[in-house]
C-alpha cells in the first residue's frame, strides 16, 4: 500500500514574488488524511484545492484561483510537494504569490525534509497510464506512456543560441529530486526583460533569483549550478504542473519544448481520455478526491 503522507511539523518561508514583486509569506501545515493539497488565503478566508479546475492563468507561471482570490507561481512549491510524496497539506499564503526564493525549489525541499514526512494510515490513490496520450502543436509536444514508476523526459531546443539542445530523462524519487532537480533555477533571456517589464511581469526578478542569459554568456557571476540547468528547471516546473491533476501519475511523461500552458492543456486531454488510464486505489471505497467528479469538456 502506498500511504498518504503529510509533514511532521509546520514549515515557514517568505520572500519576494517573482512576477508581482510583493513580499509574501507561506506556512505549510500538516493535514489529516483525505484533505489533499489545499491553498488557504487567510485575508480572504478562502481555500482552493489543488486541481486542474482551479488553474486560472498559465502566462509565464501557473496561477490557481478560487472565490475572489488567486495565488501565482505555485509550480515550484507543488513540485516539492509532489516529488516528496506529500498528499495532504494546507498551504497558507499571505500575499498574492509563492516567494521565488533563489529561483529554485531547493530551500523549500530542504525545509520540508528537515521537519520530516509522516506516513498516514490510509492508501494513496494514483493514476496509472495504460495507453499513450499525446498532445502536439506547432510549439511543442507532451505525451504520457505506460511505465512502472514516475519518469519524465524533457527536451529543450534554443534555436540560434549557444544553449542549443538540452535533453534529460529523470526517474522521480525523493533523493534524486532534492539533489538533481530542486536546485535548478528559473531562467530567462536578457532580450526578453524589456517585454516582461512592459507587461508587468517579473517585477521581483533579479540575478539573485533567476539565471539570465545574454546571446553569448551567462550573466550571473556565480555561473550555472548544472551545465543543463535549464532543462532540469523545466522538469521541476513540469512536476509541479502535472501535480495539478490531483493524484500522482505513474507513467513516462515525455515533453518537447512544453510550458505551463501546454502542460495544463495536456492534463485536460489526459483526463478526457478516460480509457487511457485508471485510478489505482488499493481500497474499495470511492476516491476522496473530488477532481474526478468534474466534467472535462
Ligand atoms: Zn519555474
């Protein structure tokens, strides 16, 4: 039986949001079985369950929203939650965005690992892929294939740029995530910064929380953490985005130049193709997760 899990104690972190530039505070609270992952904004007394129906924007970050309230840039935190196997958690957020910290998910992963993860006395349902599901358009491709385990393969290709092609396959487990994926930082290009500023994006961005590339070099004096840091960060983003389905996915996700928008489109296609997967519960009662009672049209 795969157990549901939560954290052993509260975890707190705070800092500036990448896009809003607002100073935000986050407290992660342990939660009982069958809670799922829930965002809570105390100022509005508003809760939002993490599932695909609460995604309201995917422009350069993933934003979820509910009754009168939104939380931006949830993907790095959700990647940690998913990769570490945390299934029940209340995420209290003071402010409109999850802090970007150093641009990676390493600090959040370290804080969670420091307090520890607690197994709970109930099985964790998960989605098992039985038949391929493929979404492809002129920008890229995402597919899910049957596989015993959780695997992601990602390919990036930067045309006419020294970064060129980056390709990485990654079997998701707790330790390899913390060491190989969580430290990879958000990245961007010098040529795009004017556009971001003109469109009210990346107000909190700096060389302290993002890797910035010119046409010929890395702008950060400390250089890169990994030679292929960009594709590792895209895998981090994808783990967070794919957790929006509400349950872990057992299968091989293959992505080519995908981003938040395409990831969410793919999840909708996956959910609509109900012959291609099943929910493996390990229990006889109905899944407690409301995501599967929605209509995906
Ligand atoms: Zn990211």
